[in-house]
C-alpha cells in the first residue's frame, strides 16, 4: 500500500480575498488600496476579524477592538465580516479541490485538506501538483500556501509555518524536518506550551513524554493536549477527518396554478408528491426516515408538518396515510399555492425483490409500519421497549427506548432473582398494622384494604447508590409476600431503625407479582 | 388456527358438550380476562394463557424455527396507575427481549393501538389492559377487534381491570383471581410459582368451568375444580353480580379476613388441590 499523502491548503487572507473579489478590484488597487478591516460585532463593540495589507501596515491587528485601531489610523474603513458566507464558500472550494484527489475535507476557518495519495503522477509529480494548485488558486484570486506531507497534521504545520510549497516525503525523518517549526504548528487552542517555555517542536522531545503526559492528563480533546497533537503530526495515532461529500436532499414540489383550499385536493397533491418522492429515493437507493411537508399559503404563511419513520421506507401509501393524519388541523386560509416534500433524513435502503412466497402473501402490516402508525397518532413517547440499565435499584434498572433501535449491551438480570411482573411507577406507602418481631409486617393496609400476610421471603437488601443519590438516601429491605388469598406483592422497608438517616422506617409496596 | 366462524349451531352444541377447555389448545382470536386491579393476576394469567397458546400453535410451512416476532402490550394510563408497568426482569424469559409497550392516554387510543397490533404480521400476540368498562369498548368495538384478530391470526388477550361483565364478542371470557401458590420445595415459607383461580364463564367452544391455573417449568398446568354446582344456568344471572368473588362459594367468605377455615371449607373438593402436601393453606 502506498503511504498516505495529504495536501494542506491554507488560504492566508481568505475573508479579505472574498470581500475583494465581491468588490471586483485587484489586490492593492481600488477600494483595497485604503486601510480596510472586516469586523464582527461583539458584546464589547466591534472587533477586527481580518485586515488587508494597507491596514496591517497602518497598525491594525486581528483581534483588537476597532476603536483601538482607529486611534492608530483614523482613516481605517470598517466593513462587517461574513463568517457564514466564508464557510459556505470554503465548502464550495472543498468540493472544487477534489480535482486534485478523491476526497477533501474542510479545515475551518480558512484551510482545506485533500487526500492526494497515489495521484501525484497524474500531474507529473508532487512538485508539479503543488504548482498546479498554486496556479489554480492564484488564478481565482486567493492568496494561498500549500504543502504535502504523510499526515494531515504535518501538512498543516508545513503549509502554515514551513517554507512555501514544502513537500515532506514519506521516507524523510519527520521529527527532524519539523523540529524547527514553532509550537503553534501543533494546532492547539491557546498557547499552553509557551507558558512552559517551549517554543519549537523539537524542544517538546527534551521535556520527556511522561512529564508531558502527567501535565496534560486530564485534557481529553486533541486540540488541548500537545501529546496527542504531536502523535497525530507524526502519524503515531490516526486523525479522523470528515470528507466533504456533496449530498443532495431528495426534494419534490408542486407549484399549483390555482391555490387549493380543500382537503381532498390537497390529498391528491400529496399522493402525487409521495409518488415523485418514491421515484427520487429509488434513484438514490435510499429510503426516507424523516419527511418535511411544507405548504406555502398565498398570504405568506408557511405550514410545516414533519413526519419521522421508524425504519427507512419507500412505500407511498404508507407515507400518504401517515402524513394525512397530520393534515387534519391545518388552516388553508386563502389557499395553498406551493407544496413541497423533502426527505431531510434518508437512509440506505437497497432495492429488494418482492417476496413472492406464500408466507409473505399474508396480509397485515410490517412492524415498522405498525410503529409508525402508533407514533403518529399517540406520540413518540407512547411506543417503547423496556431495556436493562446498569443499576440495582429496581425503578432505575429499566430504561425505555424506541422499539426498533438496537438494545444496548447490558449485563442480564440474575436468574435467581424473582422479580415482579409489574412495577408501580411510584412505590406506594403502606400502613403496617402489626409487625412480627422478625421485622416484616403481618398485616398492612394498602389502598384502603387490609392484607393479612401468609408467606414471606426476604429480606433482600438493596443499598442506596451513593454515586447517584443524596447522602440521606436509605437502604431498602425487599420482601416477597403472599397474602392469605394468594395475592403476591413486592414490598420494602425504607431504612432500618437507628441508621441515623431519619425516623422510623417506612414501608412501601412497589411491585405486583403475577 | 382460529376457529372457523361459520360452524353451525349443531356443531357448536356438540363441541360444547364434548370438549372441555384444557391447556394446549389453539389460541382463540380474542379472549377477555376480568381481574381486580389490586393484584397482578390478570396480566399474569393473560400472559400465561397467551404463552401457552403460542407454544402450541400450529406451525406454518416455511416458518422459522425460532419465533422472533414482537409481543405487544397495550396499557391505558389508568391501567398503569392502577397496576403498574411491565417490569423487564420479571417478564417470562421468552418475551423479555421482544416486548413492545404501548401507553395510551385514552381508551379510544388503546383500542386503536390494539387493532393496529393485531393487524401487524410481525406480532406474535397482543395483550391489552383496560380499566373498567369504558364507553368506547362497546359491543361494536369488541366485535371489530375480534374480526380483525380472526382475519390476521394474531391472538388478542384483553385484561379488564375491575370491569363489569358487559356485552362482548370475545371468544373466551375468564374471571381470574389470585390463588395461594404451591409451597416451594426448599423454602416452605416463601411464595411459590404463581397460581390463579380462573373461571371460564363464557366460551364459544367449551362449556364453562372453574380451574386452578399455575405455571411450572415452561408449561401451564390446569387442575379442574368441581365445587361449583349447576354452573351452566346461572352464568348469565351472575354476569352482573359482584366481580370480586369468582363463585358463590367464595363470595360467602367474609373476604378472607378470618384465617383459614373460610375458603377452605367452602371449596370442599378443592382443598386437596390448594394444598397438595396436606398442610393447611393459611397459617
């Protein structure tokens, strides 16, 4: 396998370049000849985000307040920055940069990473590849620096702090080549290393790995831990990158010649849209998990209905039926002129052959359709499945989750525990009328009726979970009991006398046995 | 699997005289279980009966060896308040991992959920819990459920907590009450495997009768109790009477407050069953 080669591109003056291209002037001419800064509004007033070269020469620095810069250079021009637009443009550039490699990733706020493993020969070598990149970006009017290295971290460091168009071959000694770079090349948040007196990457090796590890042992994020960053730089630990994959959200719509005001017409439109959506999804090989139905009214209102499905589906009648249930209360006003259906969450659903076996010919809905219908009418909290949760306390040992999601791995409950079939949502206090000297009640009252206990097993002691509960929580002694008519319950005593956590222990009934 | 609904009256009559109910029969489309909301016996017996029918169902051709279909348990909010929610650690081992619980705020929603559940082909059986006799559960609704269950072959067991025995199209109707359990072998003071006193007071194929149901390892055990005389005639007459007592014999007892002699003496023939080891049941 060929070693990884990563191309890092740093657009050094990205925000200013974008502004300049939008103004339509060349670098250093026209509006760009004046000192100019891009600002962001903060709680303490406008702060400088980007500067052009004239402003830099006049003394404006990124990160200072605009008012401070104005004292140095009163003629400075301030223009509001556009970080969201910058990010969108960067995404477009990332897709465009895939001309040099099979995938590319964003490196916000002003960088790109492209995987150029085993593609350099198509451009005549890595030097020519870099020249091509340089030419292409310069032609578009962006100031940039680029570097190629075996890891993303090394490529980033070289692009920002190394010589221009640096290439780090995979057989080079990376540590030696990179040791002269400043510690800022590690992509750390804040200068955590300069306070330790470390200025170059090479000095990091003089401190000793153990000492560094101890100093930063509770910094889990890579951006805060220099050891992790150093290992990523040298390729000792992998660094996950999120490639930019252009993705189209399936969207179908109907512009209506006459605004519709009646439900049956809307149902017709909805059926058509569902049919179109199915075609769209089939083409992509996906099935819808979430659908947004937007209805634009002529008076400018938008009605949105959202549908979530338990499993990916491409069944038009199922979709129409579920969405139809959500359309009962909409107000069409003067009419709806545009209806749009969007699958904002789609999952892969390969085309499958219709099952023609006799068993599949049976009527009836599938489980996911059943769950969908119930959640649409009863709400998403109504249909759930009990799963185990790591706890000894009965009411906490069970969690509820959506019925079709996979069960979390948990230790199975002990087989020798005889647990009740049903558990009350909240344990109900019982009044003990007569207790035996052994400690368990002989007669108690629950919900206004007296029970005479015939048989008992217990106690099973469950200690409070001190890591979850308050310190005043008391232990519980559980008893399985059966009364004289055969009714079986699970009761417990909350605390024991003299445990110093409250008065006389109380009794509760928590479960009903079958 | 489900009874043929077109059997003639003569057939029904002959069935009725010949065939007593026993465990191991096929599931019926819809059965109802009346139980008190103060005990877990209704849900317990419903699960036991449904599981018994599920184990003995006829396997279709090409069916998988292990049935992995879900079990749906529908409860209204009122039923949860009265009897609690299913607790996974206490469920039978076979259905722990495939239970789907539906919590309905209203009785109408619960009926909707039940009907959708019996229409689903990926469901093994359905259990519903409804409190009292709500207006929504009239004969039409009950018939609707029965027909849907018959059509799709998914058995439905409806637990009616503190309900009255009103009109219903359920194929089997039971009244269930907790019974003293058999004493475990190793700890005779401990409660044993669950047992119920179950009265089948209306069934399509079987004559009514009284059983003591219990579960031993992996199977439902039914022992017939013979204490109630002339049960055929007065089933209708009693159908509006108090539900708390299963039979006349039990209703005479002052609700078990006096210790042992009451229920034991009134169930003369059943004493041997209630306490197989010859001990006094209560004490």
